[in-house]
């Protein structure tokens, strides 16, 4: 696009992560006669959460029966496998064990099995110590849920495939296009095509580029709250970035693990805990911990943004969460600094694992939505801004894990909401 130029679209999607691209693909499929664009601030799609995650295709066991997360995950898994089969996107249905290693975990595991079955997760079964060894010869436990349909995939590859299909169907993807303003088009300047107005302006002043659109949908992930505020929405739920630090199992020890090995969730703590995850490239990730990131896209201890850090530390919701889970937070920081501490947690499941078998691995950052009382916002949040401008915009404020697994199902839900709100 040339300097000081503008282009008009029926719908612009802000955010080139997996939810944004799945939504773009779904909308252009439903409305082939409309014009669509995606804008992404980074130079490639899936630059953050969508391309820096454990790569698991979740089955839908953990989530409250009847919740959106439960329904969309179960449906999304089936849709993901069908999509990948159709488009020859590689995956591995390697399965997962959720393992109870302490007697007090067994009742929670049994309730978890009931929950998974109520959610409609297929082929779940409970196994004992011998069954655990048959599936994972180096894993120990009292009981475990076996989920054979859990798989692994590269969700960054999937996101980019969504983008490829979107562009093949006539959509336009703009990378390197940060959205810092959402404006009403000045009177007398609104573009028109077939008598339709384009009242929302999305400028990028340093590049002299402007897009105008009838409607905007934002799926901004780690920046979701900031983008929503541009159209007058509340600052809450606030996005607080948590960094997850993984270990890598040495290649010569890869026979220690065959599939995913997960702990039984502890309701006292806000995050799941360490687990074993094989990857499509043959590596095996161990972990992660969960610590506050010093920048919204901060993947290391030296990645610091003073505004982002100030924003997080002055938010009352984070202070309440930190105080409530002070001991847990200190433990997570300790595991991040001392590899042996994280290995000790992992040895509960695979006793043969040794500290010398691992090295420091990749990190990811999770966009955790918090309310003002310090509660994790665990379901989808949609919002619209103030006035005529706000009524032209839908913000996806929170699309929590398992958003990647659920992406095609989430996209259908967003497309339905777009139809009901904008009457496309």
C-alpha cells in the first residue's frame, strides 16, 4: 500500500493469531461477496501465543460441564482433526495420561473422569498401575485417565494455513500493521461502494496507511484489553502476561516418554502444573512453570517494558491474586531459576528422569485475563465500545485455553455473533 493511501473493507479483523485467522476464514467462507482484511502488528502470523505453545490438541476433559469451553473444545477437536485430514496438515494422535501419584489425588481424578464423560469426550478410560506402564513404560502412578484422542500439532502451522485459505478466498492480510487507534471516519471522507459507508478508520500514522471498514472484530490476544479500550470499553478484564518456562528432554532420553503425561489439577492453585509434552519435531517439552512476565511479549528475564510492568503491578486484581497465592508464586519462581526443583516435580511421574537429562528450553507467554478481585476469567468475554463507533466493533476480550484446539468452533460462534450483531 502506498503512503497516505486508504483501502475500504466490509470487515477488518485485528489480530493474526489462531482465533483471528480462524474467524477470518470462517467469515469469508460464509460471506464470499464481502471484502475482508486481517491486520497483524508483527511481521508474521502466529508470532506469539498461537506459535509459542505446547502444541496439544486437547480433548475437553477439564472444563465445567455445559460451559462454552467444554462444548467448544470437544467440538473443536473433531473439527481440527477433520480440517487437518482434509488439508493434509500433519498431527500425531499420541494420547494423554492424567496421572494421580498421591492417594488424595485419586478422588479428584475419578471426578475428572466423570466430568470428561459428561462433556462427551470419547474413549476415556481409567487405568491402574499396570495400565499406566502399558501406555507409558517409565511412568508411575496409582491411577490415570487415558485419553487416546488427545494429540499434538504445530498450531503456528495451522494458523498460517488458515491465513493461506483466507487469502485464496480473496482476503487480504496486512502484517507489520499495529493498531493504536480506532476512529470514526470524518464526515465527507467516508468511502462508499454500492452505497455502503465505511465509518471505522484504522490508521497507522508512521506508515501513512489507513484502512476503512464497515465493521471491525478484534482478536488481539495479549493486547486484547488495550485494543478494546481504544473504542471506549472498560479496562477490565485486564490482560496480565504470565511466562511459562519449559525444559527440553535430551534427545538421547526421548524414549522416556511416548505421549502426553499430565498431573491431576489441584483446585487450590491457579495453574495446571508441570507435564510432559512431545512435539511434532521429535523434541519433548517438560514443564512449564508460571511467572509474571515483565513485558506483554516478554519471553526472557531481560525482556522488560516499564509501561507493561507498571500496568500489571498497579492492577488491584493481580495484587489480590499474588497475595492469595504467595507461596505458590514463590515456588514457581524457584522452579524457573533452579532446574532441579522443576525436575523434582517431574520425577513424581517419571522417576528415571535426572537433572542431567534436561536443558533449558523455550518459553511462552499466556494472556491471562483477570478481574478486579483477582479471579482468573475462565470463559469468553465479548465487548463493544461506546457510541456509533463502538457499535461497529466486536472485541473478543478473552479466548482462553484451549483456544487453539477450539479455534474453528470459536470462529463459528464469533461468526454467529457477527451475524446477530451486524446483520451481515
